C-alpha cells in the first residue's frame, strides 16, 4: 500500500480524530489518556498526519522548560503503521521546535528503536525533573515508570 501523507498543524475540527487515536493506545496502556476537552484546550500544540482527508496520526509538543520540549501523544493508526508516517510526524515536530529556538526535544517511550532511528538517544529519566511535575504526577505508573527517556539536541 502506498500512502500519501501530509503533516500539518492541528485545527479544532481534528479533535475527535486525535482523541480516537490517543484512546486506542491509552486503552492498551501505552499512552496517557487525554480527554477531548484537554485536546481542545491544547490544540495549538498538536500536529496531525492526514491521508486522503483522514487524520491517521498525531503528536504534540509540550513545553517543559525554556530550552526543553517533550513529544507527547505520538500515535499512528494501527493500519497505517510502518509507512514512515511516525517518522514524518517526528520530523515535523522537530521543525516546530527548531523554529521556536528550542535546543532539546525529549520523549518518554516504549518505542526506543523508532526514536533512535529518528536521531534520539537514550538518557536517564532523572535529568528531566520538569517532566515529573507536569505529567507524571497524574500517571498511575508514577512510582514504577518503565518508559525509557530519549533526547535529541537540535543545536
Ligand atoms: C511509534 C509509532 C508512532 C511509529 O509510527 P510508524 O508510522 O509506524 O513509524 P515509521 O513507519 O516511521 O517507522 C516504523 C517502522 O516502519 C519502517 N518504515 C519507515 N518508513 C517506511 C516505509 N516508507 N515503508 C515501509 N516501512 C517503513 C521503519 O523502518 C520502522 O521499522 P521498525 O518496525 O523496525 O520500527 C507507532 O508505532 C505508534 O503509534 N505506536 C503506538 C503509540 C506509541 O508507542 N507512541 C510513542 C509514544 S512517545
């Protein structure tokens, strides 16, 4: 299957489709859930990948500090995986960070190989105390987190 995909900033009309993608993975315990209200109120931070008018992937950039952003809620619909869409979304998010002059981009993930192929490297979670005070305090796995921290420097 050849998939023609375009990445763009998300708009309010994308909220439901973004919510569906995140819910698919949140239900499996591999992503933190986000309500439609939360997605709506942070829609400016989201980007989407669109194929034939359908949102098939999403991701967001959360500002953790003056020099650090986190890639969050990165997901590609199951049936569209393995076509480079996730890598396109990461590239688009990195462009956004670069344009804003942010030198460091991190993620917490189980998909280490995917991020390494996109230029990230594994780092100790403890170097991101900012992260703990934003999202982690709401996570059920707060005290037994098994996700891996990855970082890419843009400078
Ligand atoms: C991680 C995730 C976003 C990757 O999305 P994706 O669209 O499948 O990513 P890519 O296609 O760019 O890369 C995935 C694989 O396809 C391969 N690939 C890339 N471009 C390809 C192409 N044009 N044709 C065929 N295969 C391709 C890559 O080599 C890669 O190989 P791998 O299986 O060894 O990793 C997706 O797996 C996902 O949604 N996972 C669940 C949620 C999650 O864990 N998100 C990360 C949280 S931070």
